């Protein structure tokens, strides 16, 4: 592990001369022909235009388990999410999409960034990225509202790992490290560069504003021309929100097209915008320069009062007050009038001159952004980077590797004490069977629950983000994840548990039988963590994934052969044992412990006396109705 970590950190910790940075960066510019150069500051300018954009969702498709309530639902009813949206997002501009809750802000942002994926969606209208209908023709990035980061990594490590995963083979490690240092300086992260990211709850680290800037920095590594942000100021204090938008304003002035949704921005933040788009019930009430926004509404509503936040003034104009019937009717009439007035103005401001690029309403948006092969990091580097990152987070996470070691020791001791030095009597034989089940059943169950927690809460959110961005594949992630845990957990945990429990219980005194016991424990451990992975793949929600795992594990437990013999299970349910990993593990351990053994019979010699048949290992195997190993 140390060799991997040293390789990963050698270039990261290298001091970079900031004065030389502009000259270095200017040599990195990524041209349209994808040369071997990259620059954080130089981007290809992109104009984003939308004309007559409408989005509808079929609310009638509710699944075969849900009964249709009406003829309309049976036929399928479309609900409008966006209606006839016109807007321009010019290059080198910072645009805010505002509106009350449910107005369609996030829907518009996701349609623009091609992140809405559903067979029930129908998209009409035109979306152009510098006169191209394909978003794949430009470099773009999306910053989610939630910071999905690994809390135990430092800011510099987070950005360096992201650079290793995102940048192509043509960009050397030294250049990747220099680019990371430039982003750290640009985003004002120098003071916390070596501070753990943290999560704001269990793990202390960066502040909320710093974590948001780290998330922004991760996306900037791809040097996007267009940057989408979903409510980046939500959850931040006023100072952090102002600093973040100030950073975005600075980046927009350097040529980027930045589009973000905002929820109740302060006036200082509002006036840093170049343009604003105001939505209400999926309709546009205004889309244009920030300087014209308030005058436009003052021409159709009461003038803005003194010391009133202009953003609040606009959002209130688009809001529906539902406290009473009278206020709701008045608000709906006002919004309807504003929609109509802006529609007339929109036709003048945004003429339909893009008809040759009409969006096909019968197709859904692209399911996932595609990265050209020559722009991807090599698979070998991806695996090594993920392996190094997982090793580092495992050592630093108090609920990681150390927890699994402690669990193995404690469970081994507890099981050993409960079944301490079992005698060779009939009671000891029965207890041996229970001990064998406990060794695979209870230990396997604990590993399933622990792994489900680790996957759904820690690992999967980061994987989903990186996989959704097209930079990490499923196979490289699984390979690196399991390799990282192979010698740290997957072998050590079963070995420690087996060594403690086997000799404390007093199983057969045989070296070969012990190692077979360990081998079955190792396989049981692997099947448990793989089953946890399956449960987490079915549902990313921790509660749902644990419910799935508990239900399946309970079924497997009943079919393992300990609680009820296999031939006693009703024939229509007997097939369950063949899909239960516990059945195979219990069968193997029973054969390992009892095959060819003779226990202390009070009536005579267990080998020859017919009265001692219950003390013969082969008879015990037969009585349990498990397959016998010949």
C-alpha cells in the first residue's frame, strides 16, 4: 500500500511555482483537435440558445402494479413541465434561473444539460450549443446541489484523484498536478488545500462553502466551456454564497457560459448576474439582461419598494399565494397576465431562426454523457487511481478497515466463549452443529449489513456521480474496490475469526480441517459482500437495501439445513436451498467437522457398538440430510 500511496502523492506534494503557472497553462490549451495540452483559463466560447422549448411527462404510465383510476389515465395524460421557453445564454455570461418552488427551474437546467432521462418525457423545441443540437459537441460540466465527495481525503487529494480519472493519457502527471494547483489558487482553496474535505456532520473538515468550491473544482478539471449548477448557494451562509458567486462571475468573464438555478438569492448575489430567467408554473415571465429585469416588471406591476431585494420582488411576482381562495385567484390571474405579456415580448426578442435544428419530440434525452475514447483516462490508470483512493480512505475511515478487524476479533471471542471447548457428548454434538451455523450465519449476516452501509452511504454516491459523468466504468470500479479490500479485509477478517473461534470451540484437532474451515469462511465472506453489492445495486437507499438483504438472508437461513432438514421442507419450497449460499457453506462445514469422526459414546465403542450410532460422524451427516462429501 505504501508504494502505491507514495506514487500517488509524489507529484501532488511537489511545489509548483505560481509565477510560472500562466506560461505553463498557456501551453495546455485543449484545441478542437484535442491536442496534448490543457488550460484551466482558456476555453472555447459557447452560446446556448433555446427556442419554443416544451417538456411534457406522461402521467398515465404508472406501472403494472398500480391500477389506473380513469379512462384518461388508461390512455395516458401528458403534464406540461415547461411550456414555450425562449432564452439565450451567451458566452462569457453568468445566468441565474429563478422562480418559486415547483416553477421548473431544475427541470430547465436538467434539460439544458441533458440529464433528464425517462421514456415518459417528450421534449419539443430547439436547444443549440453554438449552432449544434448535440451537447457532445462541447465540453460541459454539471455541479449538483449536494456535495458528493469522500470526506477523509484532503482538498488537494480530491482534486488530484479527480484529475487522474478525468484527464487523458496525453496529459502527463506533472501537468495534471500543475492544473490542480491552478484550480486551488483560482477557487481560493489554498488555505484548506491539505485539510480533509469532511462532511459537516460526523467528520470535521472544510466549511460548507469550501466543500462547494471543491465540488466546483472537480468539474472544472474537464475545462468545460459550459457549466451548469443546481442551486449552488443553497445551505451556505451569506458570506460563503457571495464568495462562491463571485468566483463564478470571475470564471464567466474569462469566457465560460455559466447557467445556475438560485433559490431566493440576496441582492448582492442577484446583481452579480449578467442575465436572469424567471419561471412560473413552467412558463417564462422574463429572460434577458439583469439590468432590464426590474424595469420590465415595474412596467406591469407596482414599482419595487425601497430596500427591497430585487430577486425577492421578481420571485414574489411569479409566486402563487394559496393561503385563501381570493389571494390564490388574484395571484393566478396576475401570473397568467405576466405570462401572456412576456410571450408577446419573447416572440420579438427571440425569433424562430433555428428551425433546421428542431428537437425530435419522440425521442428521450441522452441517457448519459459520452466521453470520446481519446479523451478518457486509460483503464489501467483508472484502476490504479481507484485502488489508491480506496486504500487511502480505508485506512483513514474509522468505520473502515479497523472496524472490520475489531468485528472479527470480537465475534470470534464471543462465539468462542459461548461454545467454549465443546465436549464429545451428545450435547456437544448438538452444540457443534449450532456453532457451525453461527460461524457462517451470524458472521455472514453482520458482513452483509456492514457492507450495505458502507456501499450505500459512502462508496456508491461517489461511484454514481463518476459513472454518470462517464469517467469510471463498472468493471474498473469493482476490480479496484475488491483488490483494495483483498488483503486488508477479505482475507484477514475470515482468518482472524476462524483462528479464534475454531480453537476456542474445540473443533476437530486437524490442521487440514482448520484450513478448510477458514476456506469456507473466506468464501462465505465473499458471498456476503457480493450479496451486499447486489442489494445496493438494486437500491441506493440504505433502508431499502438493508430490507432487501434482510429478507433474502432470512430465506437463505431457513433453507440452510440447520433449522429444518432439507428433506423436511415442503417439496414446492425445497428448491430454495439450492440458491442459498448458507446451505452450501453449512453442508461443507458439517462434512468437515463430522466426516469420519467418532465421539465419546457412554455405551461402548462408537466404531463398533450399534448403540453408539448417534456418536458416529457419518451418521450425524446423514441425519442432517445434507449432501455427503465422499
